[in-house]
C-alpha cells in the first residue's frame, strides 16, 4: 500500500506506526486462560517505561491534520439581519453552524440579485484570515513545505467538506435550496482562498472576491467582477430605503452588457428615480443617487463635481463650458459626461421641472436620454398635482405605444398599475 503524500513534492516522510489489526468479524475468540494472581514481589518490580517516552516516528502532514480537520464543518460568519427578531439575531451570532447558514441564507434572500457577490465578500472577510493563518502555521511547522504540497492538503480537506455543507443546509427548513447553494459556494470559496494562501497570495485581500466571481463563472472577466462587489456592498446597507433595492435591480440588468461606468450610471439613475417620489427635495434625491456609488470611481467624482457646479451659480452657460472642458473628449453618448450634465442640471434647477429640463437639453450630448431622466426625477419629486399645466395639458393624458393593448393608455392608469405591482411585491 503506498505511503501518504507529504507537503514536500520531491519526497515522502516516514510512515507512522500502524495500529494493531482487530480480529476479523465473525470469528469466535478463544477463551482466555484465567491469569494467576501476581506475587507481591512482582508488584514491586520497576514498571517498564511508557511507550510515549520513546522517540516517535515523524508523521506526515496529512496524517497530522487528518483527525483535526476531517470532522470540521464549514463555518460561516455571523451576519446581522436588519429587521429580524432579536432571537434570530442572537442565533446568528455563531452558536451553531445550522443557524449561521440560516442567517447567511436570509441575507441572500434579502438581496437575491447580489447573492454571489455577497457570498464572495463574506467569504473573503471571514475565511481569508483563517486561510492565511493555516498556511503560515504549516510553513512554520514544515519549513520544507512547498506550495504544491500545501495545495494538495487544502484540496483533500475541502473535497471532504463539500458533502458536509448539504447536511448543514438541511437545517435551514424552507430556506434549504438557498442554504444548500450557499454551502456549496462557501466550500468552494474556502478551497480557493486556501489555495491562494498556499501559493503566497493574501487570501484576505479584496481582489480575492473578484477572482472568486470569475473562477465560479458568475462574471466573465475581472472588470465586470470588480464592479459587482461595490454594488453589493451598497445594497447590503441597513434600512428600508427604496433606492438600494432599485439599484440592485438596475445592476442585474446592466451587468448583462455593461461594466464599470456603464453599470454605475444605471444604478445611479435607478436610485434617483426611486428616491424622487419620497424625498423632501432635490438634494435628498442627489444624496440617494450618490449613496449607491463606489466612492473611489471616476464616475462618482464626475457626478459630485457637476452637482457642486450646478448648485454654485445661476450661470448655466459657464457650467456647461466647464463640463465640456472636463468631459468633451468623451463620445456624445458616453455615460460619464451625460451623467455629469444630469447632476448639474438637477442641482441647478433646484427641483423645478421646467428649469431643469430646459437646462439639461440645452447642454447637448445625448439630449433625449438626459431630458427624459431629468424630467422623470423632477416630475416624481413634484408629484402629479405639482406638474406645470403647460407641460401636462398638450399630452391629453394619452400615451402612444406599440405594445399590444397599451396604445392610448393614460398616464394615470400606468401609474396605478405600477403602484399595484410594487405593493404586490412588497
């Protein structure tokens, strides 16, 4: 029988002493002869040194860690679930693996559009430091260990644990399908992070979440995967505000064909539109839009600068000139220059529909898109009763549409239909 592998690729360590073989099942043991009573002299004899004092033969790393790790269950971090009962929050503190899987399942159910991203982020945060300690500990104990040996050990460990995740997820009740998916992805993440540690890469670095999303084929490349965790972090924030949900839905739609600034533009406009019906003013709407954006992106910087320009002066021409100096090199339908123009017009218009629409359209670039965006935001902010009659009356509450059954439908009917759908989904 071949000896077990060691952490050193080029050689093999000495095998530990094999345990005694037990008698085969089904055989009848021989009757033992009763032992004679030992004499007092024999009792005083010096006992033989215990076997533990003899120098043990070195065991392989696989043997050393086998008993400690084969029975280990996947551990997920305690995740706070806003709005849940105190009992569930206490249960999610990490007392039992089953309850922790229930907590992470609830988190994924709260934001199903970002399920893979939330799992990747949580895995790097919770498992990354442990994977790093695991690799450092083995290297300290086995200085000759090479990356390939550590990788083999990690692979053996987590292939065994893959079957455990399903058993843990079974305790999630109605959430079992989501919990089982989370358990499988969690084990995969554990393996990937341990492999990263084995080959000298920091398993707790945020880039590992990006690599996890690419390796598991959630995203086709690093660019789109790098955008996703930023959006997921935003959507996973506390509170029951409507714009994080809107941004989440917009992200899933945009991710099909857009990356980076293209996706940022989608979630920004979605947040503006979701905040406008419930906000107290245009500044609150713009704050909501910025709240879903990654703080370090060029898109975010462009939107914030343009907002400051729009709020700082009543000279719209000078605002437009500055925007063209900053973004005139971009294509006329690029998202960053047009988003900057929208932000400037909203701040400049101060919530007034006519002033805002006329400003943004006169600024050029993608005028139909920017005009529609600004009109939708300021119109929702004003409400139906606050819309200028000169803009409403010519339309006659009638929409021309090529969609079957909707040509000539009223705007009020569409608003009622949208409200009913939103209430039904709540």
